C-alpha cells in the first residue's frame, strides 16, 4: 500500500490542511473552512504519502514566520499533538517549518482526560489566523465561524495589533468565507 503515488493538495490554494480523521469533527475548528477556494483539505491516512514540496509547515519548533513566507502554501497538520510526528513522517518533498510568535493565549476550552496539551497550545484556527497575519495577510474572515472568536481576539488584542502592524487589511472573500 505504501508504494502508491503521493496525494497532492490544490497548488492554487493558499492554505493546505491535512486533517486526522481520528479527531472528532465537533472539536475541529478548521472544518468550517471547507469550501473556501483558498483552502485545500486532505484526510490523513497512515498508509498514504502527501506531496508538500515548497510548503511552509506551521510547527511550534520552526523558525518564526515572516512576510517572505507569504508566497508559499501554508501547511497545517490538524490533529492531536500526539499524532503530529506520525503525520510528519508521511510528508513527501522539501518544506520548511515555521512558527507563530510566542505569547498568544487560546480561547478554546481544552479538556483532555488522556494527554496534556502544551501550555502554549492554540486551537488550529487560532494558529492559522495568526500564521496568516504573520505573513502579511490580515483577513478576519478566517475566524468567522469560530465560536470563541471574540474571546480569542480580546485575550490577544495587543499582541495581534503588534503582529498586524504591517499587515494590510484584506476584504473578506466574495463568497462570504
């Protein structure tokens, strides 16, 4: 099974999301982004490989994101922290790992009974929004369907303002996404 051709994301999409189907859809903050023309979703399968050549992987151990990263697709591995390494082993191609600046607080009410989340962990949609902001894209529509949007923006207002200082505001997508 492992000799199959790697799966490809839509090369025209700005954001690539590799979603672990073992995660409960009700907990997934990125599912509302399905259907956006600037997002490409693939479902993770441990028996498949995923072509990610040239992508910027959003990862807490990477170098900080910059405006220079804006020209490359942003790859988000959406799953539990304990599965990230498994997912990363299935990536084909050269990519760079980048991180958002530290110090942001999550508004997502995490309650794992089995594993401890990293103290600085963010909900996937929060991290994606901040990553796009760090690369120069200020677009509030990414948070439109996020239940804890207002609380997240309130908790991080000063840090977001600093990060956005040079990010031009962008109008929401025409389809309201």
